């Protein structure tokens, strides 16, 4: 109860509005989320994490605002930010519908089309709690190899989540990345961690995207993430996306390439069989 009272007080301090009640929000293994019912009739969600890594919530807020500027896929408004917490507009959960999925596909294409100055971002960020190197590079294959894949190959090896033979298979992909990556594409404004858990199906029949690792990247990365762990109405999302922004030939063959990074991140953070899954994905490309 003390924690909830403290959370309410924190929300009131940041928002300047009285909190009528608080309710824990299920999910999230990175932060604690609490719904705040406010005296003005609105609701917000406050995300907290004691001893959060430096700049952790600032990176999330920066990413949400940058994605919102695109005017594409829906993202919650950032209401307040501090070192230890982030307050966002509340999304009333609903159910996934085919119409919301199709709208997500079209709006995600618009977000991607908003672009970015270069591959990467002005500041490093996080994917979950894991560091996300973002130092810019001019071409995607070099960016993906040096800022996404190889740092996590080394980290997974150190953790024992990847065997030397598995790491070698992934390094073979890196050596051939210019051949495997397909033709050059414009820099896309991407979410960067768009797995199914970061899509909230709202009661307003809108699919909202949350918890970004936003940066200038390759648009196929977001689509590969949607496919990696499964999401309701995936095919409707992809079909609607392609109606407004057709994908380059061979994009389906490249999904495994774009899935290497998230699988390696999971290997470093959770161990289990994710290292082997990353190696399997690499071998499928060779």
C-alpha cells in the first residue's frame, strides 16, 4: 500500500493534478506500471523503476515523441518525465480487430516514410534494459553489423548464451551482409522493438505502439519484429502496409537477417535457447 501511495504522490507532483485512485497494470518485466485515475476525469499510466539506468526513461520519451512527429502509427502522449519514472496518457485496452490491424499497417508505413537524417540516432538508447548503440552510419549494412549484431554476439559469448561455433555462423552472415541485405533503401523512422507485446489494441479500435527503441533504420526491421514472436492479424498488417508502401523483392527471405538482433538481445538478457535460435536464423541465410 505504501508503494501505491508513493506512486500516487509522485504522479500528482509531476502532473499537478490530484490522483483519485491507482491500479497496478499487468505485464511489463522492465518497469512497474500503475494506472492513475485523475481528478479531471482522465487516466494516465506511470512507469517506474528504482535505480533505472542513466537516461532510461528519457530515451523512451524521446523515442515516443519522435515517432509521434511522423503523424503515422499512434503512440501515447508523454505527460511527464523524470529520472526514475515516465507518465503517459492511458490507453484503454480493447481487442485486436482486423480493421485496427489494417490501420496499423498503413500508419506504420507512414511512420517509416517520415525518415531520419541517418541510420542510428544522436544518442544511444535501450532495447528493454539492454544498451542500444546508436552512433550514426551512412549505410544500413554497416550500421546493422557494427551497432546491432556484433556487440550482442560478443556479449552473448561472454554470457555463455552463444557457443563459439554459433557465433561463427552469425559472423559469416555479417561478412556477407552487403549481399544479403538487398538493395539500399532510404532511412526509415522505425520503432525498433516492435514485437507483439509493444502493440496495445485500444478500445478505440486503434493499435497503439509503445516502448520504442526508436532510431533511423531499415523498415523491414519493424516488420520482422512483428513476425518474430507472433501477433494477431499479422497478414492483414503486412498486406495493408504493402498497399501503400510496397516492399522490395525478397523481403520475406530477409526476415531472418532482421531477426538476428532481437534474438541476440534475448540471448544476452534471458539465455535459454535464444542463442541457438539466432544461430539457426543465421544458417538459414547462408
